C-alpha cells in the first residue's frame, strides 16, 4: 500500500479514502489511516466499515474517545449502506493497559470491552485494532474457537505477557 501523508497538527497522518474490494481490506486501510493520529493525541479513535451497493467497502472517519475507551455506534454509516464492522485504535502506550492486544471480555468493571464487543455487539462482523506499536489486528467472531484473541495482520506477533496476557499470532 502507498500512503499520501498530510501534515496535521505537527504529525503526519496517512489518508486513504475510497472504496475497497473486501471488508478486511477496508478495515486495514481504516486502521492504517487513523492509528498515527490516535497515538499522537493519545485517544482511542473508533469508526465503522460499511458495504456499499456495488459490493465494495469503505469506512467512516473516526470519532474520538477517551485515553482508554471509545464508544462505537454501528448505526453511524451512510444511508443505503450495510454495516460491516468496527475499527478502532488504542492510542499511545500506557503502562496501565495492554495496548497491543484486544481488551478481554469483562474488563473495565464487567463491560464487554473489545472481545465482548466483537462477539456480542458487532453483528458477527470483523473488529479491527491499531496499536501503539503500529500493529493492525483483526478479530473475526466466526474464528473465535481458533483465534480467541484475534490475530495480527500487519506487524509482528504479540508474545504472551505476564499474568493472563495471551499471545496474539500473526494471521495466515
């Protein structure tokens, strides 16, 4: 992929708007196009991927959340399109969070967090993530039995961490 960089408030953000042949590609482009901004402002960003009538996919510009959360709205898509998943970025590195992985079910006082959102509130669609290390990860609820923590599409695998931090493999 090639990116057109645009200066925005002292940092550069790649901008790749348009339509893409698959939902997976639209997720990758959305995260690649928003992750640097999320890191620079240290806020989670969240948006939707949607399918247009011609069978191609695009994504909405992101809404800004807080440093450790953002509330998705699957209904925030253009009229006449179909929801095809949520993308989000985790912002800058924070020692209080495991920013390189999808948040586990039940984090933040029992809220669904990333994995719960992907399983129960994302209408069976893909959930994608941009991380502070620049990884692009994908969670596919139909692959939960095989990849319960998603997989890394771009970047290196995430090794298991101390405690309950699971490894996240690369996608094959």
